[in-house]
C-alpha cells in the first residue's frame, strides 16, 4: 500500500461524506431476539455453577423503540468531526499515565482510518482495514463511540431544538456519588440543558464492530443492560439511547440505534441562592441500589444500580454540569482549571501538580481560526513523513469563564451563541481541517513548514 501524502490526508479529513442511521421496528425485534438468546445462554451457564456462585438475572432496558428522525436516515459529517467528538469524549477517561498522548490525543491515531466523499457513504480506508487486522476491537470500539455520539447529538438536537446537548462521561460523573466497581453502567450521559430551566438527562451506550448487522444486534442487546443501570426519577421511566456502529471491512459505516422513552430523566436546576452551578457539590457516598416500586402487598426490594431520586436531583445536576466543564478545560489542556471541577474520587489528583508537555497536555498555545480566538494545547508529530500540528482548545472568552469557575455564565453565553458557530471544515489560512463545535471547542490540524 502506497502511503498518502500528508497534504492529501488532511484534505480527506475535511471531506464531507455520509453515514447511514438505521432504526426501525425490525431492528427492535432483532435486538429483542438477540437479548433472549443471550439470556438463555446466560441461564445455562448459571445452572452449571454452584448455588452460592450464581448471579442474578441480567436486567435490560425494556420496550426499546425505533428513533424517529426527520430526513432520509443519514447524517452528513467529516472524518474530522468524528475525531473531534471522540477526542472530547475521552478527555477525562484516565486511559494512561502519559495522558498527553494516551488520553488527550488518542483520537488522532484514526486520522487515516476513514474515507468518503460528498456523494457517497463513509467507510474504512485501506489503512483503516489494515489497522483493523491488528487492533480490531480497539478501533471499532473507539470509532463506535465517535460515530455513535455524533448520531446521538444529531438526533437529540433535532428533537429538542431549544436545548444545548452536552455529552458527559458517565463513569466520571457517577464516581462523585458512588464508589462501586464492577457494576453495569452507561458510557455517557447526554444532558439537554437550557439556562434557568430543569435539564433532561439520558444514559447513552455506544458500541462498534467490524463484523455485520447481526453482531450489532448483540451489541445493542448488551448495551440495553448498561443503560438500565441508571434510573433518574421513577422506576423504569428514564429515557435512554443505545447505538452500535457497523464498520465492515467492505461496505459503508452504519449506525444502528434504538431508544427508550419515559417521563423521567429531569433534574432540578441548582438554586441560585445556593451558588447554582458555580459551587462544587460535596462528594456523596450512596449505596449502589435502585428502589423498585411495591408489588401489591409485598415490600419493594432494591436491585443493584444507580438511582438518582428526587432529593438527589439538584446535587446530581450540579455534578453533571461541572463534570462537563471539566471535560472542556481538559480538552484545552489546562489541568488546574480541570481539577477545580472534580472531586477526589472523580480524579481531581490526576489533574493537579506540575504539568510538563512531555507527559501531559499543557495549555500554552493559541490560534485564531475562522475569525475566533482559541486558547488550548497542541501536539506535533509526523504524518507519513512531514511534521503536522494538532491543536485543541476553547474560545478564549469562554475558557476565561471556565477557568474562573463561572459555569453559569459560560452556559448563558453558549446558549446565546448556539446557532452562530461557523460550520466550515477547513481554513485556507490554517492549511488543514478545522472543526468548531457549539460548546466552544475546536480541533484543528495543519502541515508545518
């Protein structure tokens, strides 16, 4: 295989293409059948164990439904958009000791993995197929997160046009109140917020595979158990999204998606008189259990999971918003600004102490892109020979608010600007792909002379 020039790679990253979004009643039926098969196999294995070692039955999100979406069932985007979303998603993930590479820039290893054009559907490139042979599970899992979250954001923004969609890592969020390990949990929360109003929060799980649609059926069945682990409000009323991205070695990228509806998921807005979102919530120590409703005269029995009950709404809303703020400042490479938003159990110490660019990301760069001044961090590496610079950051005025702990004002500014951000995927003066998102973040890469 002849390697592309670095210039061609950067051009491909900014090229618009399409991904298919598949969600219908046939998918829901197939996933239900896959779940039944998995439960049957699980029951057989449990029957072979000693009684004391038997696990309880796996709980899954019931009544999964197709997602209603206007349009032709496709989403237009660039590979660079996908990497931007993936990079934001893993900024707080604690994936390695040298987080400047292992976490912050982990998305860049897929810079040559995807290809497509405006008249076609995106697919794995020749290099992406070779990578899949050696790192199949890692590549499909991480790209599954990127594509799944892009699709989730598109769906939710269309369904709730008057709200901002924030994607927040669920594990980091939940650690502020629960210390349980080994418990099923979703990967992310989507918080749909509007200044001054309660926010709607949905658990999300994204998976990916290099196989076929049957494999996606099994992944969605598995994902239904992960989103079931969090209940916000009444039992069985928390809406959720589950997505599985099919990345075949020969064929287009397809995101298979289902949802659960419900009246739950709504969180009280933290009161202004108590400091609103600008005050760090206390670290709680809740037992990981969900309280079931009473069944006739029988007393209700709890099950393992994470339950945000009404008395926890305000606390959880503050944790969620501040964890989202931590993700923004981490993406800009500022450990001190990030640490103020996290509790010890959430990884506060991970972002404190002396920061050196060889081991961690450092906020020491700034650029004006598409007419907006951004501050953040950069990473220089070689791409098929030539040196390139990748830059991630936050609009400088918004970063100033976040660095000073002003989450309330940041959200007011973001809400007012939500339709004013540029949609260009390239910048001639920058000489490479540029992605600006409605949260005020940017991801850009360019050739260095």
